[in-house]
C-alpha cells in the first residue's frame, strides 16, 4: 500500500466523501444533514474547501499500485488546525444552521466526547477501509503508515478516539500498539455514550 495525500484532481472525491461518512454516520447526521445524500454532499464541500478537520490537506489515501483506493486516513497535527480558519470556511461554505452547529455546537461536543489534542499530537479523526477489502489487514497497514506520518511531522504520539461499543476497532488499535489513555462517559441527545482515548507514544 502507498499512502499519499488526497489529490482532488486524481482521486474520486465522491467515493472519499462516502467512505468518510461511513466512519461516523450519527455525527454527520447531527451536524450536516439527516438525509445521507445531502450530508455526503456537504462533507464533500468541506473536503474540497480545506482548512477544516475534513479538509483535503488532512486526508491521506491508501492506494494500490494501480491507484485504486484501499483505505482512507483523516489525520492532522494538533497545531495544524486553526479554529478561526475553520469558522470562516463553515460560514462561507455551509448553510446558516450548519454554520451554527459546526462552529458553536460541535466544539462543545468534541470537548465532551474526544481526547484533548496537544499541538505535537497526530490525531486520527477517521480511518476507513474500502468496501470489499475489509478484514484483510488494510486497517493495520493504515495505522502503521500513520506512525511514519507522525514521525515525518515530528509528533510525540498518535492519538485517536473509539466508542465503547466499537469492540473490533479497539482490538485492532490494541494489537497495533495503542493503549487507552482516557475514558469519557457522557449523555448526548438523551443517549448514554462513551469513548476511549487511545495513544501510541513515541520515545523521543
């Protein structure tokens, strides 16, 4: 597998948007649109616009020798995202209600549910393997590639969050060397949920 940055002129951005949407349908339904087709379209808009957590500059494609998408990694160094830049993108590209949700509500949601990201962390926001290729070790390859990416960016650790009920993903991360570093339980939209913060530290 080759890990390369998303190329808007080369890669199928519609497929990329669909795959990233699959990683957290409930989140995208809440903050983008209840209709999956419209949510994916809005996600695609954010990908193309850049300068946000789903921007093209933070998306890495695991591809085979023919350039076919095998998996996707959405990851960024903690100090690469700027809140005010994100807000400008949301205001310019999104409908008013989406702008309010993304710029005001989602940061609160992230503080409740997600790990605290340090400036020298590589944070994996989304990881997905292409349909038809799952169960073949590609997720592990993506994670292994993330370690090299973190080293290239001079990060002290790779950080991610996984929900309590996502047992398979948690086992995958543990097999790859991640450890639980935080645990959060919360109520959101009347539902009790929880996440594990997991880290892969580097010896510096």
